[in-house]
C-alpha cells in the first residue's frame, strides 16, 4: 500500500533496541525506511541473544535519555528526519517509586526525556513536515497502585501529546501517541512471567490475549503515514479492550 511505503524516509526510534520500540523499528524498516535506534548498551552487539531485541538492519547509537545534556549535544548521523518515535520507558518495582530516587529515575526516563528528545529534533521534523509519535501506556487512564511515578509519567506523556500537537501543528509537525495495554516485554515480566498474574491479567482483556510489539507498531505506522494526515494531538489506546 503506497501510503504505508516509507521508502526514502528516515526514522529514529528512541528505545528501539528492544521490546515495543524494536518492533516499531522493524515495522518501519520492513516498509522501506532507514531506521536509527537509541538504546542503553555500548554497542549493537551487546544486544545479541537478548529476548525481544533484533538490531539487524538498524543503525544503533547509545544514549542515556536521562542525560539531557547528552541529548542536546548529540551529533546526528542523519541530515533529515521524517519520523521520531519516543518509546523509552522504565519502571521501579517493590514500592521503589514511593521514594524520591525511584520517583525521579522513572520521571526522567518516561516523561522529561520525551521533551528533551522532541526539542532536539523539532527543527528537523519541521523541515520534513514530519511526524512525532509518543508511546505512553493505558496506565495513563487509570491508577497503578504500586507505581506512582510510572503512572504520573504516562499520564503526563498523554498530556504532552495533546499540547505539542496543538503547539506544533502550525509548523507542519504532527504529534500523536499510542497507549499500549499489557504487552509481553521485559518491563512487564513481573506479570507475564508469573502464571497466576498472567492469567488474571488476560481475564480482564476482552481480546483474551496479551499485546505484541507488532500490535503497537501497526498503530504507529498509521500515525506516521499520510493516512493520518489530519490526526493531531491524539493518543490511541492499543490494548485489546482492556480499559473499556
């Protein structure tokens, strides 16, 4: 389908080294885009054998997204950017987010770095009349008892999509988001690797299955394509009906 052909497009997927971000990166690559990804390890080879990680055909750079100076001072290997996907994320379990170190760690990665990355590349996106897609979570629509910072950061990400969508539409930058439900990645292993918790979680999903990175990638492809040319500031829940 022509509208989903990303040939001659350049994309950066922050958090694209594994999980949902990696699925998005490959979906774009498989449709012709040149795809760069940021991850936390020193080199692409350091992800060899890591579950949910495949960096073949992708261009890798290491970046600590909580280091905002490093983002600002980053020298881009690409001259143009058409698609920016912000899929970084972390969580602290065992009530660690109720203490300030855990709270700040999650907030910096899940929310503050979104603005740092958006501000770094907004000029490039304006030049290309490009698309910014922020990956949040359905946690932004309900409480998550043990993870206040994760919840607040994802709620903030949804708000950021609305506000940047409004602020930058006149510059030709479309800003939208995707809110995944329960997807089987390293961040959700506390649930998905526990048979009791896994089955309990699935029982609340009308689709009766966990999500996959490919499910999320489908929504991103739509938002980044001309099919969504009049969609602005929206976050699409992709959750199998979980929050209905």
